[in-house]
C-alpha cells in the first residue's frame, strides 16, 4: 500500500498513454480532474488486489466513447461519481475499492478521480493491461464476470441503468446510448467481489504506467528522447520512424476509426508505414506487410522526446517513432485471441506475436 499524489498522477497520465496503444483517451482532462480531486480530498491509497477482502465489492470506473470528442465536449466533473454511486445504490452495497477498466491515458486517470472523490482505495491493476475499444474486451469478461448491471451517464445529468442479456449486448446498447449522449459517457460497470478481482485483474499496471511516465518526464528535463527507456521497461520494439503524411478518421460509429500513413525518415527513408486504428491502434504495416498487430500494443511516440501521441492527436507533418510491445499473456490464449485478435476486427490475418514479426527491430 502507498499513496498517489499529484506528482504520481503526472507520471501515470503519461505512462498510461503509452500503454493505451493510442487509445484510452487523451489523459490531459482526466489528469486535471484527478489532481483537483487530490487537492480537495487528499492522496489516493493504492493497494494490491490481495489487500481486498474476498467478499467486498469492487467497481471499475471508466469513460466510453470516441476519445477525440473529449477535446471539445468537456465533462462537468460529477459523472464518474454519479455513475459509481448509482451502481452502488442499485446493488444495495457500498464499494470497498475502485479499479481501472483499462490502462489507457484518460481511463487510467478517471478511476483515480473517482477514488479520491469518494475516499476509496484504488487497486493497482486493471482489466486489460492496455486499452481496447469494446466493453467485452476485458479480463473480467473472459473470466465470466457480467458487465451488467451497468450505469451510463453524461454531463447533462442523463443516467441509464442497463441490464443486458450478455456482455456483447451491453456493448451494443451502451454504445447506442453513448452516441445519443454526444459520443462519450461515464460508466460504472463490471461490479465484482474481491475474490474475483484477485483471480482476474491484470496486476501492477498503475505502477508500470508510473515507471514509464517517470522515464519519459526525466528524459524530457535533459531534452533527450525516452524511446530506448520505454522499450527497455516494456520489452518493446521499434517498428518505424516516419513523418505523418496522411490521417483519415471517422466518428460516426461511436468509435474513432481510421488510418494514419507515415513517410519514412532517417533509417526508414524511402519506406512507408500504415497504421489502422479503432480508438486503439490495431495493425501496423511496413511497406504493406504487417509487423505488429492486436492484441500486442502499438504506440506512436514523438520522435524528439518519446511522448505518446494518442490517435486523436495524430497530425500531418509530425515526426514519430512507432513502437510495439508484447501484450499480457491472457490475450494470447485461444479465448483472448478470439476476443481481440486481428480476425475479430475483420482483418484477414492470423495473430503472430510481435517478438516474431519484429524480433530484430529493438
């Protein structure tokens, strides 16, 4: 057990954006919310899943929708607490702790805000070890936990309590509601007991994000790139160095879908790279051949300092390094690949681990 202060939040926000594989939302707004809550209520107690009594209630707190919308449609600051309390009320129980649903930028900060606001501890872990675009894509769902009942709310005060027939139906129905709410919403979801958290949570992701963020911020003080440090911590690979020459995006489905194209620079001069995303980066192709794919992490970093660039901030002319990192082993199981592998996203590709695709690129 230890406490997260404002300095820790700064590091987690940066590191979680690396683990978010381009998704999870820009951490800036969530970071401000978390810092404000800590100033008001004090530091957040970070605990290991083993510290949660087996019979106690744990609730993940998260944002759903197209991350780019958060750049303009700001939250009123009450939505995470509102959705969390509404789910507690529906269940007739008070929660013992909060946990992150994914290790993404904004979605790693929202649970910190919720924990600080409610005076609850935060579990050092999450349900993905990275970020994914759909609600069933969590270790909790693979382990048989129901996403229902769930609460969806927005900044206008609208609130929906949803009980769906399956986790897949939760995705469909909550996505429809989120589109109507303006393409983003806040959730209380996947309520479970302490014993289940111990069995299914991906451990240590808050601490990992903090380590990565610290490496990046320390390198920034010396005006050097943190890329090598990131790859060392994550056991990752450098996939491409390039300048963004084209970005295509579409928000109409409730996700941010698109492709970013890079023109090679430095050691990759004369080559090209395409990266497809659905909130998160899914498949990267160097000269038309895949060299990284979901569920492994693909993240775009600023070439100069190694700062992560989420999909909503990909812009023409930016000079970047694309890196890949191995996913948590749970996603390499048969059930994991079926849920989040390339064929789920309609790619005619069988999953190949990044160590084989890009093994000589580190």
